[in-house]
């Protein structure tokens, strides 16, 4: 399709994005959106950019890319105990974009916005000579002074994590058809691939985090690296029982076929689970609240004194992962 046959920017916005916009977007007919915070609440803001071949691959479906772009931001809000209020989208389209691609992208974005209760408020659309790039700025709300920080882990508190760890990293690894993949069923492969493509932000846990956690962050760059980052920010360390880190049936089967994959599961990124620190007296109540919203919660260790990297203990051996979390520069 030639550029002359494509809709202009105003028509593009009206056709693909206005139908999925929230009330505060004013039909995407103005230069800005309107958002009225709930009285007695603070706004929580987060932004993430996704670049083709860095955060997703050209063969990924447009709907999956859209869902990931919004999901990773809603995951950040959830870890702060914030309820989603809306988001802004900046989209830089390469010269070979097509209307079919954009229609699928907008459809996936609208579906994700409904699932996460996070409406589109506005944004910007431009053309680029570089790779497809998109940036989402998400806005959430917490009762005043109740945002859950990553800097407030306390010695003696319990280290917990939601869901399962390592599926996304293994799902990405599957694309190179490694030998260990032959041990997995088609359903297990599909599970791992889906976890990489479609983050599952734990936004329904936000209220429970505010009530019960002393610190939290989402696991985006690998459990070991993100845990080290949070402990360092809090001036403490942690002792983790590696055997208690939750693995899906598919990830556990892959690790049996190739034991080095356990390291990948512990250090790989894109889990978008919640890593949280919980006072022991709050643990039972927190578990019950997580159960109510259908989110599994696993105890994996405890916060300890010190400034060294967290220790991962398994079968009587102790290990510290010095890979750190993912860095762009």
C-alpha cells in the first residue's frame, strides 16, 4: 500500500483509536485529555517504551504487541498498589505500516484496556525511519500516602511472589527450537509462548498489597536481578529457598530436561509477576486476599541484614546471581 492510499493522521486517530478511547479522552478531538483524580487519592505515573527487536519481534502479532505495551505498565501500577485510571500512547510507525496491522493493533489494545480497566486517554502518532516504537504512560490512583514503595523492605519480613517464574524467558527461548523443547507437549509449549507474548499484570492484587505489603515491585527484568535491586534500595539482603520459587508444570518439565534452565528461569525477564515483602503477621490475611482474586502467592524466602547479593539456597548449596537485572545501556 502506498502512503497516498493511507489515511492521514487525523483520520487514522478517528478510525482506529477514538473508538477505544475512554471518557476523559474527549473523543480524541482535543490536544489533551481530562482526568479528575478521586478525592483523597494520589496519582501514580509510570512509562515504558517498547522497541521492535528489543522488546518484541517483527513476527509477533499486532494484538500481542499492543497487549504487552499496556500490560507492562499496568504491572508497574499494580506493584505500587495503584488502581489503573488510564493511559497515553505514543506510536512511531515505520514507513511500511499497513491499515490491517494498525486495525489488529487497535483491536488488541482495546481488549487489553477493557481487561485491565485502564482506558485510553490520548497520545501521539508519528512516522519513523527506524523500527516500530511505542511508549505507554499509565496513570493510577492510590489513597493518599499509601503507594507501596520498593525501598521499604524490613529485616525479618517474608519474601513472596505471585504466579509462576521463568515462563516468559523459556517461551522466548523456545523460538530457537532448543533440544529440550522436544520433551514438552504442544500445550506446554503454547503455555510458555503465551506467557512471553501476553503479560498478566496482577492489578487485582493492588488493594491487598496496600493493606499487607511493606514493599513491592514487579518482576520485569528477572527475579534474581529485580530482587537484588529491591534489597539494595532498602539497604538489606535476602535468603531465598530456590526450591520454593514457583514454576509452572511446563517450566518444571523443561528444567528436568535441561537443569541449566533453572538459572534462566530465575534470571530471565518478562515475568511481570509481583515480588513483595510482607510482615509475617500479615501473611495469612494477604494469602486470603490473593485467593479471593484468583492469584497464587508463594513464600520464597526472608529479608535478612547485610548488603550482599541475595542468597539462593538449594539442596544445601548457596548461590548468588551477579547477572543483575536487564540494562539498556
